[in-house]
C-alpha cells in the first residue's frame, strides 16, 4: 500500500483546485482511455464542497469534452464526507483520517470499489475497480493541487 498522509478534515484538504489525470482500462475488451483536466472543490452555501470536474476524455482515439459534478457534504464523524451525485443521490462516504480509505458503491448489478490514497498535502489518488455483468474496469485518477 505504501505511505499515507493522514487528513484530519477531508473537506478542508480538498478545497481548491486540482489538476486531474485519469486512466481508464477496460479489462474485458482491452481498450484504454485517458482524461486530463481540472477539478475545483468550491464552497456550498449550506456547508460542504461542490466538486466540478472538466477536461478532455480520449477513448478509442476520439477526444471529447467531459465533465461531472459531485457534492461533498459533511460526514457523520468529524473530518469525514458524505459524497453525493449532483442530483443528491448517495455515492459513497469518505474518511481520510488515516490517509487511506476504501468505499463501495453498488450501481445496478455492478460494484464500484474505490481506494483513496493521500500522498501528501498536494497529491492524492483514487483507484476505482468496477466489476459486474456490464463492466470490468479500472479507473486510476491522480490529483495534484494547483497553486
């Protein structure tokens, strides 16, 4: 697993702008893609952060714009987060107090398992492993703080 950097307050840690590089591997079909862009974690009016990601996704040689929005709300324990899709549906919980965390998200018959690793004050990574009848993917995302 390597060395982890504990984060006492995930929302305070994430606030700001991050450079994003993601690889997407389809283990069933052998295809590989990539995403490059930025993620901004900005304040929400009622507490928490609005996660806005935008950039370019390349799949099978075709580049297209891509974006997503998530909401990171204060979690049940101090320093944790409740991550939700833009429409408010639950996605996963997040606790980086040890610098490492695993979260699950069932999606239809597929299971998304995310591993979150904090390297230091300016670098963290997520690895989502997606398994099920519809998908067999690994999505690895590296975040580097801007500024």
